[in-house]
C-alpha cells in the first residue's frame, strides 16, 4: 500500500478553510437557524473566530448576539439583523436537511474547534520556521517564543461543564472519607506547627502564596525552610533564584540542615572536625532529596512556564518557589513595571491551578513600611507589586523586630513574627517563630512572645 502524500504546510491554503470544517460549520449554522435552543449546547465551545470562513463567522456572531439579547433566531430574523449583508437564500440553504440534534450540534462544534486549532498550529509552525531562521535572537530566545505560542494553544480550552448537586455531593463525601482516613494529599505541611494550624493543615494545590518583606527579614530563609520540609516528605520542589546564585543556596541549605554556621561554611578553615563531619553527612543527605534549582539571572513569565511544565513532566512537582517577583519580567518588555508584574502574578496563579502545585512567590515590599513606627508590614505595602493582592490566596509577612531595633536586647534576639495578612479561605493573624541567624533558618517558637518590658538578660523559651 502506498503511503499517503500530504501537502507541505506552507502550501496549504488555510485561509480558505477545508471541506470538513466548512461542512461542520454550515451544519451547525443550519441547526441554529432551525432551532435557537441549540445555541446553549455549543456556546461554551464555539466563538466566531473559530470559523474557517470569516463570512460564516459573522453569521454565527449575529446569532450569538441575538441569542444573548433574547431575540428569536431563524433565517429571516438573522437576515434582518445583518441588514442585508447576507443573502436570505444562503441562510435558507443551510437549513435545508438540517436536523436539530443536541448530540450532533455538540459534535459539529467540537469539529469546528479541532479544525480551528489545527489551522492555528499550522500557523505557529510556519512562524516557528521564521523564528528559527532569525539569527538576531539566541537559540534559547527562539525556543521560548515558539514554546509560548504552543502553550497558548494548549491553554485555550473551554470551561468545565456544570456539575449537578448530586455529582458534587458524591465528590464531597468521597473527599471527606479520604480526610477522615488520615489522607494528607490534599495539603502540604509547611513544617511550622502554628502556621500549619492557621492554614488548616498546610498549603493546597493551586494556591499562590506570597512571602513579602523588606530586605534581610528572612524571605528566602522562610521559603527554603518550607521547601526543605516538603522534600523531606518526598515531594518535588523547584526554585527559581533570580537574586542568589545556586552555590549560595546550597550553602544555606547545608548550614540550615547541619547546624553548622553559614560563616564557617564560607570559611571552612574555621570549622571543627565535628562540624566538617556534620557538613559532609548533611550534603550527602541533601543529594537524595528532589530539590531543583534554577539560578538564571533574567527570567520572563513565558520562560518560567515552559521550564516548569517540562520539569513537571520529567520529575513531577508539588512546590514551586520564585525568588523574587521584582526581578521577573512580563512577556512584553515595553509594558510598564506594574503591568508586567501583574502579568507575572496572574500567570503564576494560573500555573498553580494548571499543574496542581503550590507556588511560593517572594516579594520585596515598598519603602512605605519603613516610615511607620512599628514597621510591621500590612497589605498596602504590596501596592507597587502589580495585582498581587487579588491574585494571592495567602500573604505572609515575616518580621524580625530586633533587626530594626537592636536595643530590644537578648530576649528578642531570636524572635520573629509571621503575619498571615491574607488567607482567602481562612483566618488571618500573627504567629511566633524563632529565627536562628547563624544558620539562616526559621524554627518553631515555644513559649510566649517577649514583652516590651522583658529584661535584657532574659532568654526566650524555645527549643
């Protein structure tokens, strides 16, 4: 048997449509003109831009406008609505032999969408040839441009169908049975007992969590602590570190886990033999944990999405850490910073939902916080960070009073406050944590918060 011969992509006239698409489009239009109720069956799938012939798309647009405004739809009313821009005989011809069937209307709609995506894919392939030949761009930039266009085709999917109360309650009870049996797959603990309690167990899939603070308050240390706890549970973690090189991150991870001060890891000649042994043992243990780091210094949202999707396919992924928002770019460098940052937060939220992961996004707060007496962050300090307030599910503000006011003395040396400033599905409030500076790590705090009258030779009660 001879192999089928296909026309080269650049020789196919997609603008003129193809026979299958045109037959499906005319069949659907005929059904809609015959029975306007068919519009509700296909409205979630088909838009005018999906039609291979623009003229037929304009007829569908007219039907859509009339249906949404509650006007009757048939060949005569559509002809009148379009004010003579379409031949009445053309409309009547499409109704000839048409049979109003919900099942058939839905299938025609699916064919129209499939053919439309095939034309878009062919267009992307043609564009990719031009991009591939553009020597003014690096190979990486060319790949990113093509990947972004392909990703837009995948993301352009219809919304989910309505779920009945019957189905919804069955799903709810099945989920409750899982929770009652002790299953924890629905959330990922942070490792900080008070924070997990505040979050009703931990971080959920699809959540965008913000860690915001001024410099040196511990944003990265807190994120690394949460990430390290996740990999101990066998969950895959990925981190984009735009500010810190990976060597510095590895140093922090080893210091935090081993208890060897970071200063000694930077200057190993100061280590004792026991500290050297602890460092080596910890390094071997960390090698086995699924923690991936990317320290690319410049990163836009399209590149990030491409790399994260690839990592998810190859190794799985549960937690993504991005350090930090201010160093990221949107897809269009000509946009102003607020627009770009808004695009980043919006797309990170979508990515969390799409991949079923939690995204931890670190954010540097504006300087307004430093003008207040207590300098404790509030939500308005995120004002310069795009649309972060509305995109975030949870907002966390780590704050170390001793860093701003060393005169507080010894009782406050290790104390840190973690403010849950926003939680879409839960309560807000302030929690107590311990920050151990020599190893750059946060820990659980035990006991009461130091008071303003704490004596300088006192010691807070912690492990």
